[in-house]
């Protein structure tokens, strides 16, 4: 696959339950009606009234008109859009229905989008409350190369993703050559921070980056990245400018407390830089050019950042300023080169496993 403009986070969503009901068994169709479940195409719970956002495309014609046939930054065309359907993130606490909903959502994405335009790839929605059911859905979709990653809410359920209960999910992703995307928002019934629930929307919105840091810390410190060196993780819609201080602090503390985690045999920053990438939107970067250049020099976006329009969400001009500040090579890498080799390249997805490191 040649390098081009790859949009690593393009939202699609059913317009209503009517879109998904044909993909659900009769029992669960009745359950939806009896439980009066809500399916919100604009994820209004994640954005306040008046936010500059709209409904995600519910059909391929709308996707073409709003994303695929619209020039990307610099005027180039989008050659590949990776679809993220987050509609199942916080619909129900019933683990059995959660699994059925994810299956229906994946079938709907394939029918509405993948079957009609070769420029789109997709994410496998899986139930975060039931890792065994998640593994089943990964295996069900693994034979379709148009699905390139597994989709999890960055705000999970009770346990961080480094916990051993999620290990089979990550093992199945590696086995089938799929990356894992940790996408913003998720389980509102779980505390967003290590000190409990938030009390204002501002706190909840700011917490997305904090939650992402906690998940990455869990994945490296609890040994998942070391145990699975072929695991590839994409952190989507959570920012990335917070990465340098996290890497510095992880390495610093590991040097003194490494006996707590003997399976972490290298500085934690090395695992994260090798196995984790971040989408460009939102880009929380300085506005003054000297400060922006200094921040980008520390972050190294040409290696770590994947361009994402994040349609239909609007997060300001951060991504545009990021791209304008980069040299030609780094700009090309962010716009498509890094996503192609990290996320889309068939050879990378079928790479032979490397020797595992020591772990528990």
C-alpha cells in the first residue's frame, strides 16, 4: 500500500436503532424496545450543548461528501480513512447485550461502508466488560483485512487494561495482526480519575488525557507491552503533548523502583515509543512559534503522530498548526507514512512474533 493521506480517526455512527436492529437477533431487538435504550448518533453526553460538532456519517454517500472527497490538509486527497464507530461505548451495562451490540455495529459498518468504498478501513468494536466475548468478536472479524484495529474506550470498566484479565484480548489482537485503539470517552459509570468521579464537565473533558496516561502506564508497568512486543496501540482523540513528561517520570521512577516490576527490563519510554502512536486531533500545543517548535522537537511527531481529522468533531486549529510547523519529511510521515507502516501495512500486521521478554 503506497503512502498517502491517511485519516486515522473518522467517526461513523448509526442514525438510530433502526439502522442496527436488522443486525440484532430477535431477542435483543425486543430487549432494546423493552429497556428503552438510547443510541445517540452525536454522542451528546460527550459534548456540551452548543459544541461545534454534528452527527457522524451514517452512510457511505455522506462519508464521501464530508470526508473522502474533501481535500485533506495541503490539498491532497484522503487515500484511506480508518472508521471508528464508538456508539457501543456506553449504551448498556449488560455484558451479554454489549457483546451483541458490538457484533451488530461491526456488521453495520461492513455493510454500510466497507462494501462500498475501497478507501475505508474499520475498527472492530468489542465489549470492554467481557474480555472473552471481545476475543470471540476479534476472531470473527479477523479474516476480513478491511478491519485493521480493535476499538476500546480509553475509559474502561473497573480495571485498567494492563490487568491480566485483558491479556487474552491483546493476545488475540497480536495473533490476528490487529492494532488496538484506545479512543476517548467510554464507561461513564466508572470513575474517570484515580481520586474518583469528576464533578463538572470541564473536569471530565480534561480527564481524557489523564486516563490515557494511566492506561499506557498500566500497559507498560504491568508487563503487557513487554510480553507482547508485536502489540501496537493507537491512542485516539486524547491528545499527545502530555507524552514527554510522562516518559521522563516513568523512566526516572523505574530506575529506583525497578524491583517492583522485574518484567520491565528496559526503560518504560522505550516500550511506549516503539509500540504506541497518537492521533493528531486534538493537538494541545503552544500558540507561540518558538514554544511550538521546542515542544515538537521533544515530542518527535514524525515518528509518533498519525493524522486524524476526527470528523465530525471540531477541536480548533491545533492539527493545522502542527502540520504547518513540520518539515516536509515529518509532515509526510504524519499525514500518512507512519499510519501506513504502523497501522495499515499487511506485512507489518503479519510480522512473525519476536521473543517474549521475562514477565510474571
